[in-house]
């Protein structure tokens, strides 16, 4: 009886080995990896299961692709009306008006600015997800930060914000220029 139990345990372990390999392969995948699972060489008992998983992966891929396109299209379509709204708010800003109305116009300006920033982030996300990944290159973070601060300096001065550096060091690393630029700009703007 003990020998028979040992033989049964070995047979069951060998029978389930393809299932364990399949589970390991799925666990090692990145979140956005929707490639089909290999059917070739799989035991016939697993074929219906593999077909179901591959069908699910295909549906997930289609859904994620539709979501990416929707975000990109929505951000692109909203850009023009938000820009027009921003221009109208700027035109209101030059008119003479009571202090209470001036506060409301300033709040509207800030809201339009935040909305424009959000749309730019959505478009950057759509570009990032739709295109091939950027190859890492040598990037100097200090130069990127200085450029961003120079771009934002007029806006900071208009709002009486002291924007600048107390000390800078040359920092080089491998990375994506656009990704690092976007991240640093978000940090500075949020601060």
C-alpha cells in the first residue's frame, strides 16, 4: 500500500507538471502582456483550458486597445474647446471688474490650467502606450530640471512664487527623456 501511494503521488505530480508550468508562465508575465499561450506540445486534456484562456486574453487585449484609443481620442477632441475656453478666460482677465468677479475669473483660469494639464498628461499616456517603448539613453536630469524651471518661471513670478535652485549637481542616468521630463514637470507644477 505505501509503494502504491508513492507511485500514485509520482503519477499525479507528473500529470500536473504542465499545469504548474502554465501557472508559472502566467505569473511571470507583466501586467500588459496579453500574448496567447502556446498550445503546441500541451497535453490534450489542457487544450480546452488553453483555448479558453487564449480567448480571454484576446478579449482583454481588444478591451485595453479600445480603452487606449478612447483616451487618446477624447484628450485630442477636448484639447480645442479647452484652448478656446482658456483664450476667453484670458480675454476676461484684461477687463475692468469688481474684486469678487476677478476672484472668480482667477479660479476659472486655474481650473482651465489644471484641465489643460490633465489633457496633456492623457495625451502623453496615450502616446507612451501606443508607440514602441523608448530606448534608454544618457540623460542629464539637472539640465531637464533647469529647462522646466525656465519654462515655468514666468508663471511662478506672476503668482509670487520663488522658483529656482539653491544648488545643482550634474546627474546622469539612463532613461527616457520624455518620461523624465513629464515626471519632473509634474512634480514642479504640483509643488
